[in-house]
């Protein structure tokens, strides 16, 4: 094969004896490989000694385009975008092969020009991080940034964030913002904006429309409803989970229903519930979290040491099986350890608040049905009702940080829509 002469960003066609590949050339960490970013968004490495033919389809210009100056329109509302990282408003940097964030208003409107007809935009980079690197303290940081924007009289806030912990972050911010006069919508994307199948544009556009055209005023999530590019849903902050690793409609509501549907083609918004807070009121922030709170998942073959690892913690959420169970019964020689588990749980409840959730997700915990549940109650374990395990974890930490003397009273009380007392059949379909 002749010396490969392509440059990063070039559209390349490569032929081997087995296949023909078409993709964008990006830097490779291995000198023996040519790395292409395919149209699907995934990268592929091709061994140089396997390449029989290559062709440069289109040369890439590395010159940055001159961005158009933004003219703010007095007749339009103002939305502030606080960017924390993630795929939303990001694109591939073909010099490095990595994904970079676009966070200035000019960069944002270059990527999504239709936004300028909806609202004036302010953008600010708060953090540049994957959402799986989030800590409790980041929610305090975000709360302060939200407070700044509210003081600057913006009409709504969009938080751009990675999808992996988007739902957990929305739950945390929902508790932190005890009262909020404007909407705060978390928006993510499963695929970056330069991919043909990107969901970034529709999610961001829909969130912007929702903020400017409704009286909604609490924390919510805006993501694709399904695999087409027609509708997005506004999802409740504490009742949503990412249920697929990569699909654009990965986010689903558990034990509740979506708040609203936004139709991209018609720009119509249909509320699916009237149970939400309306714009106005006073900002109240409670941003303390107790760090010593854990979450343990019940599996077969557990031992007491796994529970005792949380000795000294202030709170522990148990993601139990079924209606909220743990291994307790000694039924044969192989289950003798279960007596130690029961003893460990009892020991923990002396100084630690234990809350039971369920790995089933749908439905609710009921510790009154089986003897195991009643035993756990007698020991001191508290029911988490129908809270998602991660929501119960966040809520417990938040309560211990802000209302330490009222935790047992408030953990089972619905504060932000995290508990649904009436789960009907429609939520399970």
C-alpha cells in the first residue's frame, strides 16, 4: 500500500479484502492502526497492513468558521444554559478525535440556528465532566449558579448534563431547590450534534419551547419520547430513570406519568398532568447533603460484612428484592450466614437510618405482606414506598443534611413527587 496521506477530519474510504469502510479520519493511539469515526458515531480501528486501497472523499477544513454576532431581541424571553459536560451541545474535534463542548451563545446558535427565534440565550460552562463523576457538592455549586441566573432575571434555566446520571442529578436538584420561581430543565443527549442521528437538537429545542410557552416552574427533564424526531417529553425529576444504554428514548417514567409532550413539527405542547408548580414565588435553596449515606443492593450469597461496611454511616438505602426483602431465614446449613445478616442489620439500625426500596422499580415496597418484611420493620427498617432506589438515596442524604431531626417523619412523605400514593395500571404498561 502507498503511504497513507490523509489528515484528521478527512472523509476517507478504506478497502480491505473483506470490507469497505467509509468514515472520518481521527487520531489513533496505535501507530499500526487507522482509526475512522463511522456515520453511526462509533470508532473503528483498521490495521494498516490489511488496507488494500484508500481514497480521500472530502478534505476537512481546519479553519474555524467566523461566528455570527448575536443580536439580543427585546421581545424574546431569556434562557440561561448552564453546561456541566456530556454529549449535549457537543461535537467531535477531529484534531484530537475527542468530543468537545460548545458553550458560548455564538457556538450554540451556529449548531442550532432555530433557537434564536425562540429565546435569547446566555450560556456558561460550570463544569466539564462526565455525569458519573458527580458528587453531592456539585449540586450545591449548581444551586449557587442557578441563584445567580435568577437574580439576573432570566426566564428559565437549562442544565446541559451527561445522561448517565442525569436522572439522579434531577432528583438531587429537585430537593435542593425547595422553591423555585422559574423552570429548571435538565437536558442531555445520547449522540453528539454532528451525528445524523443526534438527539441533541430536538431535546434542546423542545426544552426551550417548553420554558418559554408554559407556566411550569420546577425541576424537570426533557428527552426524546421515542425513536423518531417528532416529540419530546418533560419528565418528572424524581420518577425518571435511564433504562437503555444508547437509545434516544432511554429515559422512562417509573410509577408515574410524564408531565408534558412537545411536538417538534407543530410546536404544540400538551400537558399530561396538571399537578405541577407554576411560575412565581421565592427561591429557597437547601443544599446540604450528608456524605455518609450508602446504597446496598440485595443479591444471593450476601454476607454480614457487606452490611457492616456501612457501620458509622448516618443513612443506608437497601435495594431489596420484591416487596422489600433481604436474606434473613436460616433454612439449612448453607444459609447460616443469614442469621449474621439479620444481626448486622439490627446493629446498624442503632445509629443508622435504614430505608427499604425495591429492585423491581415498578410497584411499591410493602413490608407488611411477608414475615421477612415484618421482621425488618421490627428491627427498624423504614419503607421507602415507591421511590426509586437512587431517589431514596439522594433524599435520605438531603434530609440528613437539612432536616436531621425529622428524617424518619419526612422520608415517607411526598415532598417533590418522589412518592406516588396511587399507582394505577397505566404506569405499568
